[in-house]
């Protein structure tokens, strides 16, 4: 019987496993190390999805491919993850036309251990939920979103949140209000700000 895996919550250190990958950009297999990403002070974005050769999943990964360059420019390592093998990833990416522009690595969490540690594992099916996780350069889980598998995600919102996380990481005295985008006003929590947020955003 396998030991129960403790779920990591936001604000705590993320698990740092090494995963087998298929790299569509290089058309080769490899490995992705979360520990190495943290060592190199990189942001990491893990995008979990249920399974290759399914229906909503390729639409999400295509949307992620459209945002990949912008996310990478923010210093983020983008990795998609499912419980499929690296071989299945290669076969799927090579046949599904929606995935033709995917350049980020596709990782295999074959036993679901990482998905379990992040609370994104469906024990009934043995598949991952639609989970998006942002790990900062210190190895801390900064953002987490988990959805049931019948609704796809908007990677534009992931990009917006990533920009906000990068800004607040560089400017720890500031916080970003709802729908914040670069160039807009942030907030600096203080006694004077209590009850007067509206005025400070003008």
C-alpha cells in the first residue's frame, strides 16, 4: 500500500520532483527538474490536464502554446503535465493538429504522485484534474487553480496573473487589485489605506 501523500498548499514549498518529458521543439525525450528550475531562480508553471487524445485538453494546450512566448519572457518555465507516458505525448502531439505549435515540454506524471501532492488528482479515474500551478523562484507555490474536467481554462488569465506575481515578487510592498495589468496602479497596504481603497486607485 502506497503512503499517503501530503497535499502542498499555497504559500508553502512546492514538491521538487524530476519528470520524464517529451520536448516537441527538439523532438526528443528528456527530463524536467523542478529542483533545477528553483536552483536557477526560474518561475515554473505546471499545467495539468486529464489525458492525451481527449477533447477539451488539446484546446487548452493550443491556447497555452499561443501564450508560451510571453510567459517565457517573464522568466517562466512552462510544462504541461498528465499521467500519460512521454511516448503517448509524442504520438498525440504529432497527430493532433491543434498541438502543432506546442514548443513547451510535455511531462509524464505516470503514477500521479505530483498531481496528488498538489491536490489535483482524481483517485477514481487515476487522472489529473485541470490544475494550474505557479511556483516562484524560491520554490514556493504562489498560485493554484483546480477545476473539474468538463470546463477548459483561459490561458490569457494565466498570463495576467503571472505578470502580477512577477510584479509583486519584485515589489513585495505592493499588492495587485482585481484585473490588474502592468502599468496600472497597485496598492501599498497601510493604516491610511483602510477604508480608502477607491481613492487610492484614482
